[in-house]
């Protein structure tokens, strides 16, 4: 009986551990290097803030995120720009060598207003819908490693800054291998 307990314990330990080699087989893995390109958004402050928060959450899950300056330098050496990548991400295939993959996203913010109440208590109410489409692209072959869409709905009473941490966290969580 004692032998069986030890055998089960050893079995659990070995099957619960994932080596770096095994993680490299995962398409989206902490064992690879990533560049997060600033998210394309009509509200540039929102896009920049979301970009930064996504990086923080990826690092929280032990993903290696390359420094923006290093990535921008590598892009300029290859004649690429973020704008060119957004127009056609296949341009990075075989040209960017400082990372294994790039993450890029598009954020669409819709604001709708409606009239509420009647008589003296008439007013307006605003709601925001953020739609974030995120792709992770392998720079060696152009394959979409993973992607997600996250939609967040909120009342105007909350600022986007109040919600951005939650949006970034959920985007990263949806991208993680399950």
C-alpha cells in the first residue's frame, strides 16, 4: 500500500511538469519570444493603454515580451513599419529575427446614446462597446498561431481606464493554451 502511494505521487509529479521543450511544441507558449505591436484603435490613448496592459498580463504568465525599442530598431533595419505590418502582416515573414511571433490587435469602440425617462426625469444614457480582435502571427511562416475576439460592454459611468485592466486580462486569458 505504501509503495502504491509513492508510485502515484511520482506519477503525478512527472505528468504535472512541463518541460521547456514540450512548451516549444505549443503554438502559443511562454517558451517563445513575442513582440506586441501597438493596437490599432481610433482612440490612440486607449490603444496604447490596452497594449501596455496586455504586455503586463503576458509577462504575469511568464511570456517573454521584447522591448519596444529593440523591436522598432529591428523593424527599421528591415524597412518595415507598424503601419506596413497592419496593412499586410505577411510582410514580417522571414524578416523579423528578434522574436518568434508578433501580436497585433484591432480595437473598435462604439458609443451609443439613448433617451431615458419621461417628463421631468428625462435624460440620456451612453453605453460603450469595445471589440478587440487579436492575432498572434508566427514570423517564420506567417501562420496565425492563435486569435481571439473579446467584446466588453459598459455604461458611460465607467471610464475606459476603469475597464481596460479587465479587458487586457481577459484577452490574454483567452489566448493562453487550455
